[in-house]
C-alpha cells in the first residue's frame, strides 16, 4: 500500500469517527461536509459514512 493510500484510509477512519460521535451538522448534507473537512473524494466520504454506521452499531 502506498503512503497516499494509507493517508487517505486514515482520513476515512477519522471522518467515520467524527460522524459517529455526532460531529456533523445534521441540517446539512453529509457528503459535502465530510469532503470539505477531511479532503476526501465522494467515494471515500461514502465509505466514511458506512464505517460510521458500523461504529454506531457496535456501540449499542
């Protein structure tokens, strides 16, 4: 795995944690918020959203 891929995976993980802990503004679209805040592509933003759902599900 390249350093860039590792760096972006880390950003996806950070975004997922941020979403799971309620960091996003729920009155606005999530994908643009994640893309802007963490510098992710649309695909990576969706991956972060999916991961955040898993994080929340594991916490219950």
